[in-house]
């Protein structure tokens, strides 16, 4: 499916900048920050502003097009892969690598009856480049 159709399915008007931003995220799979997206796209889109990127990420987030990853306590990072998966963050270079599970994520036991809507799985250590 093309990105414009995907955005329309989420009730988002597929403007040029929105398409480019989501295309960047889906192609790079690098869980970028607003700064990373802006820094890469502004070279080819000189009229792009950081505010546009920021507002687009808020819109994507509220529409379920991206997920927020809070593994990095200093900056917000976003993921266009909204399937259930975990993340590994390299302590040295900050790279975030996807972790996939063979089956559903194990459900934790709780002392009371909870409706769990989301589980975030994080691991930290050194990536293959930094080991
Ligand atoms: Zn690393
Ligand atoms: Zn991910």
C-alpha cells in the first residue's frame, strides 16, 4: 500500500511533508527523534520547519500511525512500526534496534484485575558496532 493511502486510512490528509516524513521513517527504521527527521529531510525540502515535523509527529501519534518509544529518557523517539515488538538501546551510540518475539509477549501477573492495553519491552546494552 502506498503511504498516501495509508495516511488516508488513518483519517490524515496526505500532504507532501507528511508523506515524506512517514516515508523516511518506514525506510530508515531508525526510531528517529524530531531533530533526526528534520535534519535529514531539510536537505531536500528547504521549506520544511522543525515545527512542521513536531506537529506531524503529534498528529501521527494521536492517529496511531506511529508509537512513542520512551526508552531514551532525554529525547522522544518515534516508531512507524506499530506491530508488537520490543526495543534494545545501545548505551554507547544510542542506536535503537527492534526486538521481535516468537509468540505473544508474556503477560505479567498483577495483584488486581487490570486491563493492560500496552506493554513496552526494553533492553539495554552494547550493539554489534560498540561491543
Ligand atoms: Zn552502539
Ligand atoms: Zn521498533
